[in-house]
C-alpha cells in the first residue's frame, strides 16, 4: 500500500494519517518492549514518589500523588495493558501526562519501567497499527508503530489508554 | 408643535414627581403647576385623537393630585408616579405612531428619557432634598458607588466598541441602561448633579436608540466625557462621605450639559428648546442634601464591595490552604527543631500566627451572613401560612451568622422543603391546636448558631410532632420495611428522608412528614453536613442541620490502618474507644457488633472494607471509632488514631473512576496524600444490608 493510498484511507476513517503522526516521541520501556508517547502530551517526568493507594478502585490504578499541591492519579501502565506488574526498580519513573477530554484537561501520572530518550520519528517510519483480532488488547490504544534503528516502538494514544470508558471493557475482555 | 409642547410638559411633570416629597408642600405645588401646564398643552393641542386620550389621562391625574393635597402620603405619591408612568406610556405610543422608525422600548425607560430637556433638569435641581443621611443611606451610597463603577466600566467598553465601528442597537441600549441605572439610583439618593448629568446623557442616548440621532463623532465624544465626568463625581462623592464633608462637585457641569443638550436638539422640536439656556446648578442644593445631618456621618466608613471572580477567591483560599500545610511542614521539621535559637523560634511562631490569620481572612472572603436566605424563608412562610389557612408566627434568630457563600445558596432548597413540611404537616389547624390547649397561632423558629466548629441551622415548630407508628406503617406499606421489622425511634425518624417516602395520602391525615425530605438530606450531605430530628409528640419537631463552616477546610481525625492513613471528618466522629473483649458481640460468628454502653452498633472493619492487608486483626488491640452518617452510628475498627488536624479538601480528580467510600483527599504535613472518608457512604453500607434483608423479608443476616 503506497503512502498516498494509506493517507487517503485513514482520512476517511478519521484516524490521523502518518503525516500527522510524525514528530517527537518520548520513548519508554515496559518489560522489554518500547513505547512512545507524543512529546506534547508529556508535562514532566518525576522519580518514583510515595503513592497513596486508593482503595476500591481498578487494579491498574496505583493511587494518587501530590504533585506540587495538586493531587493526580497514577496508573500502572503495565497493568493497564494487561501485563504483570513489574518490580519497582531504580529506573521506575512516573511520566506526568496531560490530555484533553470532553470533561476538560486531565493530568495523570503513568508509571513506566524506564524512560529512554526523545526520538523524532518521520512519517516514512511509521506503520499503521496492525489488526490484533478481537478479544485482545485492542489496536485502539496504538496510533501507529514507529521504527527506529531496527527497534519497534508502539506509539500510544494516551488519551484512549487513560480514559476510563474505553478502558474497562477492554481490561475485562483481556482478563476474561 | 402642540405635540412637542405636550412632550416637554410631561417631562417636566415626570421630573417633578420624582423629586416630590410628601412633607414638602413646595414640591407638591410644583407638581400641581406642571399638571396645569400639561392640561393647557392638551387643550391647545386641538382635537387630534391622540391628544384626547392624553387629556383623559391628564384629568385622572389631576384627580389624584386632589387626593395628594388632602393626604399627602407615600401611598398617594406612589399612585401619582404610577399615573405619570401611564401618561408617559400613552405619549410613547402616540410618539411612536408619529415616528414609525422609533425603537419599541418599554414605556417606563423610554419615557423617563424621551425628549427630556433642561426643563426637567431645572425642576430637579431647584427642588430641595429631604433625605436624611442615616447609616442605611450611607450603605446605599456604598452600593451605588460600586455598582455605578461597574456600570461605567461597562460603558467604557461599549464606547470603545462603538468607536471601533460597532454600531449595533445593542451597544447603544447597553449605554442607555448604564446611564439609566445611574440616574435612577442617584435620583433616589438625591444626588442631583449626578442625576442631571446622567439624565441629560440618557436623553441623548435615547434619541440615538430611537434612530433619530446617530451616535458618532461629536456625540460619541460627549458620551465619553459624560462617563468620565460621572466617574469623577462618584470619586468626589466617595471622598465626601468618607470625610463626612459636603458633597458638592467641583466640576463644572454646565458646559458638558449644554453640549449634550445641543447635540440632543439636532432634530427640530423647537418648543423643548425654549428653556434651554443653561441652568446654573446651585451647589448649595446638593450640599444641603448630603450635609443634611453631617453628624450622623461622623467619618463613616463605606462598606464597599468588589465583585471578584469566584474562581480567583477559591484559588486564593486553596493556596492559603497550601501555605498552612507548608508552614506546618517547616515548623515541624526535625532539622528546624535542632536549632536552639530563640530568634528562629520567635520567627516561627510569628509565621504560624500570620498563617493562621491569613487562613482566617481567606475563609472569610467566602463568608456571607445567612440573613438573606432567612428573610426569604420568612416571606415564604407567611405566604404558606396564608394559603394553608393556618396562623403562624415565624421567628428568626442568628441571621448574622456567616457561612460559606456557596453553602448559603445550597441551604435555601432544603429550608424550603423543611418549612413547607412544618407548615403543611407539622402545625395543626387552629381548632386542633385549641383542643390540644395550644395557642391558635403556630410558631416556627428558624435559627442559626455556631456549635463547636460547625454551624447549626435549626428549624423548630410547635406542632404535633412526628408520629412514629404512622411512619412505620407507611414504610411497611411502601416495602421499605418487612412487616415485622421494627426500628429504633431515631431510625424511624430517618425514614422520612428516604427518597419517594411520600406521605401525601394516608400519613398526612394522621401526621407524618416526608414531602421532598430526601432533597434535604441529599443537599445537606453534599455539603458534608448532618441532619438530626428531635420530636416530642404533641409538642413539636426540631430539625437541625449541622454544617461545616466552609467547604474548603475540614477538621479531620487521622486514623491508621496497616500502612494506610485515612482522614475521618471530625464532624462525623462521635467518639473512639478501645474495645474490651466483652464489648464485642458477633452474630452467627460473622456479623460483628459492638456493645457501647448498652447501645448495639454494627462494627465495620476498615481493613476489610478497604482491603488493607497488614492491619491489626485483634479488635482489643485496635481502636473503634464511632462515626455517624445518615443518622446512623457505626463502629469503625482501625489500628489507631494518629492525630487531629485541619486539612484542605481537594478533589481526587478525574481519571480515577468511581471512588467509593471516599469524598476527597488532602495533602498531609509530610507532603503525602491522605484520603478523606465518606462517612455517610460507609455508615450507609449497613443500611443497605438491612434494607436488602428487609426487602427479601428474610431474617438471615447478610455477610459483610
């Protein structure tokens, strides 16, 4: 499929085209996989601080932290994606992301194993998300797959990942 | 011509009526003279249809004036000003038929300004003012100042827009309204110069509004000038009241007034222009008005208000809250404690004091007295009493008690329902009261007072009281209770708060309450408050709302459970005890209860509720905190009570999804986040269980 065909297709379906996806990404690791977050969504990166557990919430919610007087939730991205929780290591950090929803701006912490670098990924190096089939963690979380130095980087749609409405049924489906 | 003459006569009359004082014969005579002129104008106007209509109105007016002469009181004056209003409406309609392009505006606003000329101004300027300057008036002046300044700010904005090409009718209307308001209030306060200027400007603007003049160039300039002039005069007024000196503007209004008039007179109605020579305004007049009783002013401080975006206030309060936390962190830091320096200690205690004061000021910014809501309730109860055919006395006390602004608004709704209930169901009809040996007149007392760190709002009636049997019967009929279930007295009373617990039919006749009472509970709980009922059959019922002082800060009790720390609002804590073995009771080995001096309360293990792993499992080594929510008491088993402290409530934010049993979070002294428990929900879990079992009408208890 040529790039132009693909662009045309994705425009029809409302998915951002590869051209829109090109840009700078914060690359981080979960287990031995690489993920990318659009740099514009990232507010800051903080080391692992005391997280206050919030009872009776979803498993993937690690709790809340005090970010300079503001209380923000922190989610464990591994658990959110249906992976096993990893041990908190030296490299474990919280990426503070901010994204817009219909209810306004939401600030959240995302717990990841390790932050690697900021990469600029060109449109040519971005593949559309493959179809994973039904019943698995859906491709909806993934904007595209970036390639850099033979690495494969899953570019996450963080808004989708974090928005509660999308998340629940998916996790249920994944654990079912 | 005749029409123009008539117009001017009516305007003069309107101005005269505004300035009339019932005790001032001279002003009444002026009105009389104006009326005569008006009559002459009508008679000289020939036989045209519109004028006949006016003549009728005019005659009616003269009759009213006759009444006025005999008994010149406020009522007659009111009638007169109504009549003038009608006359003006009449002129307005005919004027519009003359000028099809004229804007259709409400009669009062239209006519107050329509073609008014210096005649009117002179009339107002020469009438002596009679308002006594007491504290109320000073208060009014304060309000007038801040309101007018708001208005002038708006006017500036509009003028700028017009200057930049916005020629919409809306813009001119906006300007007109500003000057109209200033004129109205200034007239009422007898600030004659301001009235005159506002009035003259308004007149011109009205012409612009009607489309006969165009608001541009020179006219726009003059409105700019007038706005600036009004502002300067307001400044002088402020200074005058504060120093309790006389208010006499140093500004020379004549030039501006004349410019305004000239620009207004662009269109031909010549007759109105006749008395157009500028009338020098005698400062003495307004001096007498303000300095009528200078001793009463005695350096009065104006209570002025500033309108501030509520978000900003909230932000400030939140930041002050942060400061309190940081201050606690600094003062309690072990590194600081190591310093033996007396100077550091003094500074720290000074810091603590300033922080507390600042917190106080911050909280006060949101506080308003409950008087406004209370008075509304008093009015409503009068209406209700009349409608229901019951005589009642409505007593208020503690109206000056201050509460958080947003809460004052939120208590209005519950109060309405409670008062309606008290009148409808609580108070008996007069004959029943007489039989019970009570006075015909029922009494409802609404009071507000401080109780501990909270505010109590109490509504008491001396009616028949709650009838527990009737409520229980109703609850059984509605399926809220199993046929054989019994409840304690206070639980029974709480049933009236159940949603849909309508007593509309059967219970109303017997007694009982409950109409809209679920609203009461919901609203009060939303404010983290509590409702309690105390009632004596035949003597009356008292509802008490216990509300926190502010929504932003609460007194909290921090408890530990395993590694977790939670904050329980102190308002909901009844007591805490370390249970001994014989206080603990279990049912079927599963449902735990605590026997607290004969009171059997359900015992909830926080560890189980919040799935805490490493908590103390032996209750005799732990602490039971007795909490009260939804009118129910529940024992909550925690490891220990850590401390009591004030915390600033923060929202848990979005993105967490539902957070059951929690109402918010706070930042603790060590910078960590503490979670605040939602006591009502926690206490409610036991109610749900009970109701579930009641609905199943099964006697087997549910497992926690």
